[in-house]
């Protein structure tokens, strides 16, 4: 078993390395006749298209691009014979990924993610001692009644890459727990 970029759900957002990202978007623009035409094909605004290519918004915030749109552009490029932009090659140039409004980024990700004891331990934690209510449009959440299990789970997540708050240093990420009551049970709530 291994997890590749092609396995990512459409609502994950990625940041590509600068040179590759520039080449990726400029090649797509040249094929369709400009960034305005590509933005119409993908159904996004012109400023969004430019922000993806630059990886920065007009407000100087880092701009990630959705997996869904990267896959659409990749397919367009592959149809025109640009095989260097296949998903397997794109994954080599992923600088970071996150969920849409995520504060925690996976930087320098391990891609593809191979089956390992650590990966199985993360899955086991989620299945056996982690639980959280399902909330629409929310990525997975982990909660447990054991402070030690939660800290162990967080430490195991390093198999995915460096987990950093908004891409900053690791020491900025702290696990802060407090005991709360939820549905009659004690639950450790952690802020990362």
C-alpha cells in the first residue's frame, strides 16, 4: 500500500515549488491562449488564477491551489503531450499541503507515503481511541479521553512531513490540552 498525490481528495490544497509551479501554469496558459482563458475553463476568477501561479494573493498571503484544479490542469497538459506534468511527477514538487482553511500545513511532505508501522499506528489511533463528531465540510478530527494517547498521536503524524503552523518553525506548534465535558464524558481538547 502507498498513498500518492493522485489519491488526495479534491478539497486538499497544495503549494508547488516555485520554478515548477511557474512552468506548470505558464505551459497551461500557452496551450489554451492565456490565463484568462484557462480561468474560464476551470471556472475561477482571473485574480485567483494569477495568485495560483504566483503563490501569493493581492493581500500578500500564501495562495495554495486545490488538488481538483491541479488535476484538471494536469489532464489538459497530458492531452497535449506534456508528460512531465503527470500526477506522479507533480508530487515530487509539492512544497506543502493543507485543508482549505487549515492552520497546520504538512511541509516537506513524504510523497508517496509508503506503508509503515507508523502509518498503521496513526490509523489504529483513529480507529481505536480517536473520535469526533462528523461536521459537514470539515476534514478529519481526532479526539480522545487520554492526554497521553493524543500526544502520542500528534508525534506519529510526523510520518507525513513537517507539521507546522502556517508553514512556520516546528517550535511554534504546541500541544495544549485541557479537560472538557462533552456528552457526559471527559475529553481532552487539544489546540495545535
